[in-house]
């Protein structure tokens, strides 16, 4: 309860930092996850472009599971946060059973589909210039990482419960545990057991499963308001629907990005395998910037969600404004570091000069516009925490499906433009959507504030 009082009444910036920093640490460790995979796989043959390109083909599938997991995380955390603000014990008692049911259904169905149709999906994702060796690497990586991706869904559901209550320490702890384990297991599986690219996937799956066991142990301590249990009678359809309603919109946002990533893989893979290699490297490194948005997006979900549950509209407006200021400031610092470090950073992953030059060029053009994406994440979180999930979907449709994909496809296949033109198109879309999101969200928050003030005036008179 002391933690809840701080979220509802404490100073915004310190409270937001307190909620965001453990998530930020977890996101940094998640980035380390991806870097570790790239480093060890690249060490198999640093003169090859097929191994990392093959892993890049699986990235959209990984993003699909991440989307489903974050959808669960978002739906559960918003529901828990509102229930905490409302002091709704019924929902707090029933929410975990509903989250577990969704996790089981989604993980089993998706895994079966990918094991049966995985090769067909990989061929559909590949561009015209992707080699057979890259296809083989992609298939091996997919089949061995699928078990871990299924447990990722359960992990995100449990973390959503902790996040909704403001108990964020377990996010960083679970990620630290799995990352350290992955560092130990990756070279063993890849080189000692001679599993190659598949070894990286095996190490990742085991690491995610150990994080799953850690989170189960955290619930066993019974330190939080929501207890983890699954009984058929405890599963309530209206709770499942509410988690799905909030979560599906968030999943839709990430799926739009995922679909766009598939199409961009095809477009860039059709330019050259070298361009594809650079694209994959930079996408992984871009998480260095995006984790700021993810961290403060989750703190916004908790703070705005609990404030919405208790009806404190002024608090919502204050959190909204100050979190946008925070992510803008931190984003500028990280962009500067990223640009300075780019030439040295990408030389760790390849000896091919064209790949290094292409990666640095992409960072130079696009990194500053990622601040727009970071701010948009906080905007979407504010909408979601107050029960409005559709605006985030609309913004992603505009950014990816209306602007980035059609213009990039036309530029490459009709105009014969270079990869540089594609970068400028994507950057322009990021900035344009930020402008729309700021206008939309500012009007929405101001409208809530005016409506609340009007109601209070009517009540007092």
C-alpha cells in the first residue's frame, strides 16, 4: 500500500524513474541478449553474411511472440493498475487465472503452426538475393528458439501483474538472470557442442525458461496483492475479454511493425545481402534507443492506470507531460552516444567494410528520428492506461502501412533508388506520426482535465 500511495501521490519524476529504471535495466539486458547472439554467431565465420542474415529472417517471428507477450503484459498490467486504484479485490483475485489461460492457448497454437509451416514462412520472408545457406541457418534457429518464445509469453504475463502493482524489481532481476545464463550457455552450445546457429537458440530458450522459474518463485513468496493461481472456476470471461481488448490493440501495433519488418526484409534483401546484413545489425542496436520508450511507457501505464482507477485526472496530465520531457532528454543523450560509437560498434560483428559503412550510414540518418518513436510510445501508453487502445494502432498504421512501406517499395522497385532513400522515408514517417500523436494526445488529456473540472464545479455549486 505504501508503494501504491507513492505512485498515486508522490513526485512524478522520482516516482517515474523508480518505476522505469528496473524496466530500463531489463531492456538493456534484453539488448545484451541480442548482442550476445550476434557476437557468438558472427564468430562462427566473420567473413560470412549468411549466418546473421539467416537470424534476421527469424526476427519478425521473434517480434510476433514479443508482440503477443507485450500484449499480455499491457492488458494484465493496465487491469491490475486500475483495480489497485479502485481497490477492486475481486479483479485482483481473478486476473492471474485469466492471464494463464490466455498464455496457454496462444503458446500451444502458435508453436504448432510454426513447427508445421516454419520453412514456408521463412521462404516467404526472404528476399530474392538471400542464399540457401542463410535459409538453412534461419530454419535451425527457428526450431530451437520456439520453446523459449512460448515461455516468454508466460513471463510477460507474470511481469504484467508485478508492473500493475508497481513491483518492478522482478523485471530487472529476471532479465539479469537469463542474460547471465545466456552468456554462459551460448559459447558452450555453439562451439563446445558444435550446434552452430542452433546453439544460440538453444541457449536463449534455456535462459528464458530459467527466468520463468524465477518468476514462479517470486510469486511463491506472496509479497504482492495478486497471487498466481489457475483454477477453472477462477477464470472469468469478462476479465479475459478486457485483457484481450487492451492487449490486442497493443499486439496490433507491434504486428503492424512486424509485418512492416517482413516487407522491409524483402525490400532490402532484394537490394543486396550486404544491405540486409547492415539492416539486421542496426535493428538490433536500435533497441539501445527504444528501451527508453519501453521503460517510461511501462511506468506511464502504471502511474496513469492507477490514477485513472481512482479518478485523479490532474495526476494523469502531470504524468503525461513530465514523462514526455524525461524521454526526450534521455533520448538526445543516447542518440549522441550511439552516433559517436557506431563505427567501432559495428566492427565487432563483421569484417566486411561495406556492411560497417552501411550500418553507420543508417545510424546517422535514422537515430535522431527514433526520439519521435520513443515519445510516441509514451503517448500510446497514456491512451492505453485510460482505456483507449485504438489511437496507438492508428498511429502505427499511418507510420508503417501508409507511409514507410508503400514509399520504400516504390522507391526501390519503381524508381531504382538506393538504400539511403529508404532511410529518409522511414525517418520522415517517424517525425510525421509524432506530430499527429502529440496533437491527438494533448487534446485528449486536456479534454479529460476540463471535463473533470466541470464536474467538480457542478458538484460544488
